[in-house]
C-alpha cells in the first residue's frame, strides 16, 4: 500500500513538474543563446538550422516563421528599460540608434502575435519613413493617441510586445552586446 | 519520512525526463505550426499571396505588416522547382523553411543580378543528376538544395511606406514557383 502511494506521488510530481516546465518554456520562452541588449532580446540562431530545441518547440507551438539569417534579425521587447511591462495606454518612447542594417521596421504585437487595433489602421513604422534628428538618431512615441513626429499607435492594448527587425544586416549569431550593436532605449512616459 | 522524500525526489528527476522528452517531441506533434496553418490556404507547388496581418488575426503570427508576403508550399518528390520572383523597389527576400518551420536558407535581392530572382530548388539527389549534363550553365544558375522533399518558400517584399503596399503586393502576385521536370 505504501509502495503504491509512493509510486503515485512520484508520478504525480513527475507529471506536474515535467509538463509544467515544458508549458512554461514554450509559452514564456527561454532565451538560450540569445543576444540581450537593454530591454531587447534576439535569437539569431532561430533563423538557422542550428536553432536550439527550446526555441524549436516554442516556434512549433506559436506557428510563427522566424526570419532567416540571410534576411534579418528580430529583436523583441516586452518591457521598458526599467523592467515595467509595455502598456498600450501609456506613452512609451523608443529613442536612440540601431545597429547597421539596410533598413529596419518596428511593430507592436499583442500576446497572440497579432498587430494592435487602432483608429488609423497603422501597425508599424519603417526606418525609411522616420523623422530623424540631425545626428541620425530618432525618437518614436508609442501611444494610444496621435503624437507629433514618429507615432506608433498602440490602441488600448493592455500589454504589447515591440519587435524591431533589422534587415540585411551583419548582426547575427556572432554578435555580442556592445558598442557595435546599440539598441534604442525604451522609456515609459505619461500614464493615465 | 525518508521514504517519502525519496519518492518525491524520484518524482522530480522523472519530471526532468518528462520535460526534456516533451520538448523534443512537441515540434513533431504540433498541429498549429506554420506549415499546418498555411496548408489550408495554399496549394502545392504554387505561389499564394497572403493577406496582410490585421488586428483580428493573420495566417501566421508575428507577420511584419510593412511587408507583402507570398508562400509556395513545395513538394519536390516528382520534380525540382523553378522559382521566379520579381524584385520590389525597396527590398525583397526569399526564405526557405523545412516542413518543421526551420529556416535552412535565405537570400535577399542583393543576390539578384537583374530585376528578377531566379533559382532552382531541388533535393540533393536531383541535384546530383543535374550536374552531369548541365555543367556549362551551372555557373549562372542559382541552385538551392532542400534537406527534405517538402517545405515552404516565403517571399517577403517591403513597402517602405504604407502607400507602396498595393504596388508591392502586385509585384509579389506575379511571383511563380512551378515544377521543372528534368530533361532526360
């Protein structure tokens, strides 16, 4: 009897911890071998056959098609530089410069990977349409209502993720966080 | 008491095995991976222009809304594939994915000498049979080898401004992928 109870306990714990860890890893993601710069994280290996098993499981679950390494690299951020989750009802500024690339795009997504609903039907910005400062740096304001300059509409999404994709770039598997890979700062401004 | 702790420790260890096993098996059983999502909306060995992502959803998640996207779901069992893609004004890229959604090759329009990207996709076996009789033309032919007979070719073209999107989608609508029987 004690043996049976013990066995049941073992199996219950195994199921709970094993499946729990898998669920957590595929939903939240484990940044194995990723490049983290400030609030941004990229997994350049996801665009190659050298993708790690965790990222592979996560992609199979989400159904996304990762950018191929000969195409570009995607950096994503779910929170600002101070670690606060990005809130679509707040003003959030994305400012600075990016690593060298032919061009880049920035997009805000909800949890399921859909673009954010907003009154103007605008879902992202490209580096080619940006207003820039004299030194080449830029400031983008992600906010629910129109802002002067570069405005990225966030609708009223409670939580969103920013994805900055660098296309035709040297940033890749060999890249480390450092001076050659400056990513823009993400700062939270006014909040209702 | 000791016995219970031993049972619990055994459970945690077994949990680790369960975790690793499910991580490795999951990609093979996923029913909502990119290939499964694209299967109902694409035809085999034909190029399909995907709708732009909307807040209500998109064929695959995390699509870049600045891009027009076309997909060719390929099957090389019978013959290699010929690909012809007109280059959009700003940027065009081709990414090749295996059936499991792993990117095994990607090129962009810098590799295109003219305003068209032209290449052949084949299995290693098909390539081996081509090389013998077509050595002369091999130099100016771009050949990509697919590690598996089935997979996806995703063509992405940038609209630098939202106003460019209709033009870019028009260019991608003309992209072609079609089986190319080898001449015997």
